């Protein structure tokens, strides 16, 4: 075996070896998806600045020897380096020439580098006592590094899980204020992370809401404006999905549950960026297997596994969670899982045990509490597999609640309506040790933000089309203050709305314009349109400017 590439990558200033060659390390502002010679790992912005100060380097180029010299001497800085895959700077290791050994050499360099930091931190070797690095030294480094490789890889790139509830009321969780519906597992998830109190989906109904989340873009840009795509329609296949983005980073990608982005095979999840799918193409179905209704042969409401209709036993929400855990267990790579529950969407039917413990035997409450139990099962599984600390979990609903017992208090409106109760949703971000626990974030936030935030944390950077979502990470960590969005827009056929800070404008064909100041009137009871005509005109111009960028609706609603 040749050791040249190891030696020249591990050379340190003041240490000689006859075969050592200089390597250039460049600071760049973002990672790329280039898979040619060169490997990428991310370190915090403040760590880069610290490094430059300590090296007294004003330019953006320094050598690998400089890097290792600092790692060797500065134990505090080596902690920062070990905590890689962070914010907006990256270190790129560039080979002087391409070679067949490139991928292998870069991989082993990462092992050795991580190992060197670990050794330093354990005080096994904080300084090199000799001015000569031997092959034996390198082999020792590599051996220890291999012991830590699985840990380092897991720590570098988080697993990402998005849990989406269906038609869940804004108020109908313990951490949202409900006393009637008990959700201890979701409460624990929320209190262990950050709760976003002014978070919105891009539509107040299921399918367009999911299209906006899945692409990180306003779905109106590609005509996915109305709900329930007709049989021959679906989300534009030219749009880039979260699944495709994570596949580009080498992630395993899974979806379990409700798809609702088109029935045609061209729109099928496994053709839109997901390695595996277990769920239904359509928007709702019975919670038990029923060959006479939802599970008739060829029915898009039936449960499928990668294109083949399958039978299932028991309650569907339980089976969704079983499949999610099975998929996670099937991969050794970092993963992106979209767990898209149908609960508590109708039909409102529940297991007897869940009805028995629900308030007044309410099937809606029983569905929510059963979903909470399943979230608890999933988190317990992640703990058992030692995956929890490196798994970022999002939880939200696809739109506001509906039905006789769903509550969107203190908001006005419900699913399908442009009042806040239609699209303001429970929204939680949880990643132990990385995201502040017990924090409430009040800035204007969108479900579109999940895509860029997760993608950046996984090491991604650019997408084929610009995203409307915003990276929430600097807001969560305190690097930025204020609101991720100054404005958000909504449109579905004849109804539209916009938020501009605390101001809310609602415009529906055939009805007077409505204007509200949510800071003083969160319930949207006091229409200020007549008393604030200048504000109405200003917001209408903002909306018309946005509307001019959109594509025509690709289908309507009968």
C-alpha cells in the first residue's frame, strides 16, 4: 500500500518527511455538491475567524501545515473543529492533480483529521515531540480514526425527520395550550426544542401546502394552486424536491404516509427523490384496511409500497410508525424521513382504547392522542438506536384544524380560510444539544423554511431554482435577530392574502378587502380597511407585484 497521499496530507509545519508535498486549503463561503477531487467539511464562522486571527493571516488561503499546527497547539480550537458541519464557511481540500485514489485519500484524511483532534482532546498527544513523522505514527492515527469513523460521520451530518400532522388544530396540543387533549410526547419534543409561534404553511388546504413545503417555493410559481390534483395532474416534475436535494448529498430518503402531490406514476415519490415509499398517493382514507372502500384494487387511496398495493393489519397510524422505524433501520447512511401522518384528518374514527381515554370519547381527540403516542414510540426508537442526538426533528401541521371539535384558538378561521386559523400551525424544531431548549421564536416563519434550513445543515448549498424559504438556523442560534420573513403571501383561486409584518390583508373575489393589525387584533375581528385606505393600497401593490411572478393555476376545484 502507498502512503504518499497520507503523508503529504498530514504534514505539519516544522516537521519534515522526504515525500511530503504542500496542499492548499481554501476558505470558501459555501459548500458545493461537486464530487470531483476534494472533500468538504464545515466549521463554524467564529472558528474560521479565530483560526485566521491566530495564524495572523489576512488572506483566505493557508496551508494544511498551518491548519494542523493550530490544531496541535490550540486545544480549545480543536473542540470547534471537532464540532464540524456547522454554518456558512467551509474548508475545501484541493488536490494538485486528479487521481484514481482521490476519493479514498480524502476519506482517510477525514478519518485521520478527526482522530488527531480526538487524541489532542484526550491529552494522549497534545504536541509532537519529534520533528519527524513516521509511517508508524500515521498508521496509529488511522487506526484510532477508524474506531471513531461512524461517530464522526454521524456527528457531521444530521439525520432529518419531518413529522407532518394532517388538519391539526392550532390549539390542540398540550404545549399549544390544550387542556382537553393530552400530548405528553409532543410536549416534551417542543419543550426540548424551539417553538415557532408565528409559523405558517403556504396554503390552508392539504395538497398545495405540501407542494410548498416539499419544494421550498411558493407552489403558485408552478401552478399548484388548488387542492386535490385531478387524476392526470400532480406537482410539476420540473420542480426540485427535498428528497432530490438530500439524495444529492448521499442521504437515504424515505417517505411514509400521505403523498397527495399527484396520482400519476410520473409524480410517484420514488421518481421524485425518495428511495422508498410506504403510504397512499391520495389525501385521505380509512384508518383500517378496507377492501370495499379505500383498498379496492387500483384505488389511489390504497396503501402502496414502492408502487405495489399492500395489505396491512391494525390501525394505520401505528403502521406508519412501524414502517418509519423499519426504514431507518435499513440504512447505515444519514437519512431524510418525511413521516406524513393522515391523522387527525377525517374520517374521524379511532381505536376503542384511544376513544376510552379521549375527552367525551371524541374521535378527533383520540386520533391526536394516538399520533402523540406514535411520535413517542419513534423518539424512543431513536434513543435505543443511539440516533437521537444526531437527528433533527421538525413537527408541524399541513394547515389549520377543521371539524366539530378541532380548535384553532386563539385564531379566527379554520382549514380552507385565509384567516390565521387556516394556515398558522403548530411548528417545532428539535435537535438535542444544538437547538436551544425551551425557547419560543416569534418571528414570521414558513414551512418553506424547512427545506433550506435542513439542506444547509446537511452540507448542501445550491438548488437548481431559487428557494423562497429562508435558513432558520442563524435565527434559532441567535446569530441573527428579527424575523426570517418580512412578508408572506397566499393565493388559491379566488382567495388571496398577504402578511407584511403585523399587517394582514385578505382579498376574496366578490367581497370587500379586509385589513387587520395582528399585533392588536390576533383574532382578526376589527377590519381596518375603511379607516386605513393608504395601507390597503400599499399592500395591494405588494401583492400584485408578487402575483405577477406566478404561473396560471393548473387545475381548479369543482
